[in-house]
C-alpha cells in the first residue's frame, strides 16, 4: 500500500505498499515547454507503451477539471480506460484514516500526543516494541519505529481472497520483529502504523474505521465513487479491471487479472476504493481546512525529513516534495496494491494532479513505470 517511486526500486515484498517520492531536487526536471495537458498525456502514453494496460489522469485548477486517458480498462473487452471509473487506491486509504484520527483530536476525543498504549493497552509489545513510548502522531508520520507486517501475509492473502485477517493478528505478526528504531528518532514507512490507527479509531469511537470514514468523510464530502470494503473481495459498478505480472515473468507479460482482492489483509492501511475526482476532493479538504481546525492543519503540515532523501519530508498521512523550478511544495500521497496504482499531488495554491494505472506488479520495472508517470504528473501540475 506504500511505494517508493523514484529514488529506489520496488522489490516483491513491497509491491503492494509503497511511499511516494519524486526526483530529488537538482535532478533534470526543467520547466516543460508543452502545455500541462500535453505533458500529462505524454506520460500516460509512455506508461501504456511500456506495457501498462491503461493509465488515467485528472488535472484541476480554479474549479476546472480536465480528464486524460490512454490504453484500456479491460484487456478482454478492450474497453477504453475511463478516468472517472473506480480503482483500488492502496495507501491512498491512509489520508482517510489520518483525517478521521485528526478530526477525533480536534473534537477532543483523543490527543495526537496520547500513547498507543492508552487506547490499545498491551497491543504493541514484545521484541523491544513498547506502545507506552509511541505517540499517535508518530504513527501518522511514520516516526514510530513500528515494524512492518505486510510481507508476512501477502502471499496468503492473494491465494485466499476471503480469508479473515483481523487487525490485531496483523499487528501481532509485526510484533515478532524488533522495532525499526526508537520512537521519534527516525522515519520509516510502515503499514502497521495505520493498522494501529484503525484500531485506535475503533477504541475511541466504538465503531469500525470503515463506519467513521463513511460518516465523517464519504457522506460529508459527497464522495459517491468511494467505498471502504471490509470483507467483499469484488468490485462493483463502474470500475476498471486490475492486472499484475507474476514474479520473474515481466518479459513474458503473462497478465493476471487481480480485480478480485482480499481487502482484509490491508484494512486501514490500504483497503479502500475511489476515483481520481474523489481522491482530489479528499486531499483538498484536508489541506485547506474544510475538515480540520487551523491548528490541526498546522500539525498536518509540520514536516520531518526522510533520511537519505533530500527532497522528501513526511507530514501527517502525507508526504511533501519540492516541484521543479518555482513550483514550490507539492503535497503528495501514492498508493499501490496488486492491480492498481494511484497518486494525488496538490500544489500550495490548490492546483492538483492525480493519476491511476490498472496494473501493479510483483516484479519487473513496475517502480520505474509508476515513477515516470508520477514525474509526468508533477511536471504537468507545475505547468498548470
């Protein structure tokens, strides 16, 4: 559900969870001479030429939206890719969970400085892990040091589309490992952070995180293309089909349809379904104060640098990179899960770009493919 795009390659164990990064400051990304639409369309066409079935994009500025597409949304029927169709969003679930958490803090139901153990006593423990030393904000910005659970369940989940994976079980798998670092001393993307946040939401409200996301975000913002499935592995309505290329077979490209997917193994870290329009609306509402108090927006925007990557910082449930030239800060979130990739980018003035593909792979140059597409989105955004 998180991917590291441009600065490192994505291995099989990370293929479903990758944290968005972009080209480091100082690399070759000059001001495009083409229009924003042309830059974006070139990126979409390049993704399809590289072997992706389809790719779509949304560009938004000053209340005007433009939609672009390339390739197909269904390899069997050759139906063209639809930029308004639903896709699985992987780690773009995290801003929804982050939003609910910050809204609960705004209303005084919890504090971002509460320890994990206050709401989940005895859950984060063993092998040096200690929930008494980890704050909720450290889950939100990945400074907790909590180890990853995902690679322990991925193969099992894909082989068993309806198998239950209770959140507590996922956390227990992570607790079999030592902490990544002492809380607050570094930054490392871990999907376990957001599984824990989902559990905290339930502890605070008495409701499953899917219920809180529905009432606080989907209903309030009118996100009609967004859902949070909790058990059903199928997609319904207007959606594009998702594809993957199995390990070690990229050159042969034996595409596998992975539209049906076990959503229980990703949960609050990556189970949701949405559209480019809805994703852009959610990110806009988080960053412009529609959902949060000014003080909470300031906390969301408080950044910690990512070690070894000079152009990447983490806020609360968001990342930040510097766009080329005079573009300035770009607030980003990338999300991948087998079959799908999405990225949302928001400039400080509110202009936005969002992209999606209906392929993500267990192996091969998937990281390079989505990296190039995301770079095109950044260049298009900065040309708006």
